[in-house]
């Protein structure tokens, strides 16, 4: 069973029960798309939606006699907002017909890698003219199986500190350890520079959660999973229509990038509110956007 099934409301389901659900999705999908995959097979992607833009997708191939064999499934959450407009490369996973989006998102200071959701659309565009294959950004969503709500620490001074740290991340300016020198954005005023130095000193003996509002770091051995902390800018409590389990959909602003996080109510410690912070581990997914979709 997939680890992140619980994030979309299937936390207590048994294997045999889930097989029946997969059969129902295959027979009566919410969305169905086809394409020719990398080996020339008829690729089929069907999804069953069980709540507010979340559900389960099955992927497989259709034989010449019309029979379909599904190779794997995954739970999904669709993001509602454009998260990035940076250039995105797409790479295929080695073991199956699945793909990853790779993006140098300067706001994060790490290479952003996410599980590609709209594979059929991507495959169908491979033979089109270059301008129709150009990817112009992505809508991102994430699933989480463990998270907690933290109180905000935002003050006028803290917001200013976050702005300075964000500028340093985006412009790739960092403290240089070798020669004792430092690199800062040239347009920083004296007050901003003093704030930067003050933050550098506070890191030495204070809890990081009392200094910064947000972070985004790789987590574990899989390259599309991260540990994050970000501000909640919107949220909704919905439910899986089939299982009845309560699901939180959180809109998170993390390092100035916005994406949604889907988490089971029983896996979230604390009560989400706008302005509070979410801290947890996530599996990042996304839909790549083409010119006419932006």
C-alpha cells in the first residue's frame, strides 16, 4: 500500500478493499487520458476524485485486443495556484513510465524536483512543434502524513528579516567562511545590513523556529520529498467522499513560493488558522504548464 494513501483519506483501508476501489476507478474514472509512451505502447492514465481536487490515479497500458493492465497507482492532490514560472526539465524514472519535473527555483536555494502528474499530456506534446512543447511553469501540490501547526512569530521586524533572507537566497549571496569576508546584495541599506548581521549572530544560540518563519529542505532518500515550514495563507477542511475521513487542504507560502498541502486531520497536530505556520514532511507533485495554460 502506498505510504501517502492516508493523506487523501485512506488510512485504514485493507489491500483487498483498495483493489475494489481501483477496479471502480478503472471502470468509471473521473478523468481518463491516453498517449503513446516511451516504448511505443498505448499509455492510459485514469483518475478517481474523492474530494476537493484529490484522489487516486492509475497508470498502465492498453493492448491491441483492448485489454488494459495497470502497472501502478499513486494518490494525488492538484494545486490551484501557479507555484513557479521557472524553466522546467522533465526526466523519466528508470523503473516505470513515470516522470519528474526538475526546476532551479531560486527562491528555495535547492533544486526543486516533483512528481509529474500530467504525464499523458506531456507525452502527447513530444512530437509537436517546439513552441507547443515549451513548459512555462507548474502548479504544485503536496501530500503529507505528518505535520504540526506552529504559532506565528511575524512582527514588523521579523517580516523585514524574512525579506532580507529571501533576497539573499534569491541572489545567491551567502556568508563566506574561508576568508572571513561576506557577500551581501549591493542595494542593501545600512539598516538591512545590520539586520543581516544580527540574524547571523542569533543563529548561534537560538532555536531556529524563533528566528525564521519558513524553510524548504530535501528529506530522506527520495528526491521529491521535503521537510518544510511555511505560513498558512488559506485552508479548508473537507472529507473523502468514500471513506468519510476528514482532510485538510492547506495553502502554504514557503520561501515566497505558494503551493497546497493535503493532510489527513488525524495526522495534523494543532488547529490550522490563517497566519499560523505548518511544519511537516511532504511529497511534492505538480502539473507542468504550457504557454496557453499560463
